[in-house]
């Protein structure tokens, strides 16, 4: 079902030998099957505004800081020309 959002961690690198802190990189993909790319881009923009420059903690105690988000414009997916995909590249520190 569309619209939907998928998150994929692409890199997790410890910053110390104790592995208590790490750099993380992720890709967030927003999908929409509307005729134009506007829905995918609008959802991606909301995610960017909610994450960029912010910090948050998860219920299990992981803390994400220094979050940087870069938004790329939506493109039609090659596999399914009826679906738009907007992409966000995310970098952060996790401890």
C-alpha cells in the first residue's frame, strides 16, 4: 500500500574501541503511486524537518545526535514506472 516509508541502515562504524559510540548512515525512501511526485517529496520534506539537526532517544536507550539529512528529489522507480521514490540520506552519531 502507498504511500509508504522504508529505512535502511547502510553503515554503522564504531568511533571507539569500546563500541559505546558509533557513526551511522541510513537511507530513507518514501514511495507514492500518485500521478505526480508531490506526495513523495512532501512526505520526505516532513521527515527532513523532523530529523535534521535534532537528537532523540529510543525506548531501549540508544541516543541519536548530530543528525544530518539530505533530501534528493523524487524519481520514478525503474521496476515500477507507476511509483515515485523520494530519497533522504541520513548521518548521525549513536551512543
